[in-house]
C-alpha cells in the first residue's frame, strides 16, 4: 500500500508540473515568449522497457525507486548497468532518454553500441555519424570505452572509420 501512495503522489506531482509548464511551439511566429523545448516529464520513465520500471530498477540494485527523477546522469547510470548485464533493449531506452535531455559523446557511443547489439544497423550508422560530427572538445569518455570493451566496441570502431 505505501508503494501505491508514493506512486500516486509522484503522478500527482508530475501532472502538476506538466500543467504549470506552458508548451511552446517552434512554429510560433511574432512577438511573445521565445520557443523552448518541452522536455519529457522528469518522473515519467522511458518508453520501450522490457519490464515495469520499478522491477527493472530493483533488479539493477536501485533500492528506492519510487519517485525517481529521470535526469541525464541517472539515465546514463541505468543504461550502463543494463548494457553490462546484456539488457540492450532497456539500455537503449534509457540512453535515448539521456540523449533527449543532453546529447554527449558518451551517450551517443553507448546508444550506438546498443543499436549494434540489437542489430539496428541503420540506426547505429546514423548514431555513429552523429557521434563523429559532434564537437568533442574536452569530452573524454575513455572510461566508458574501457568499461564497455567488447566485440561490439570493435564493430563500432570499424563503423566510425567508415562513416
């Protein structure tokens, strides 16, 4: 019962936040407030997961997964844990959410690895092209390459050389 109350409270907060935040349209012309990107709800889990998010997070070792704000760093942490355990679909869902929040070389690298693992070859090539064109000033994600070293990383390196 406490989980239901917590989940209800989270949904209420997320609804209040979405109602209090105005949505802007990029096609808006004329004077007025400038356009802004409407970000996904901070408490709404990513779509495309293989199991309910609370079950997945508990299996990954996140003990308190009620009302979790899905920030860039949290999504990347979960995506890396999922990738290491071979849960590529879940990893891809979380890294896509991380890329929606902030596009970084590390997120694109992990996204391309997940897409290669799931045999999404065209998507992996597109992500590799985006990774190659992204300015990587001061962005060192060697720690991620080392942690995720695998035959997939070798395939991605070969793909990056071709695009």
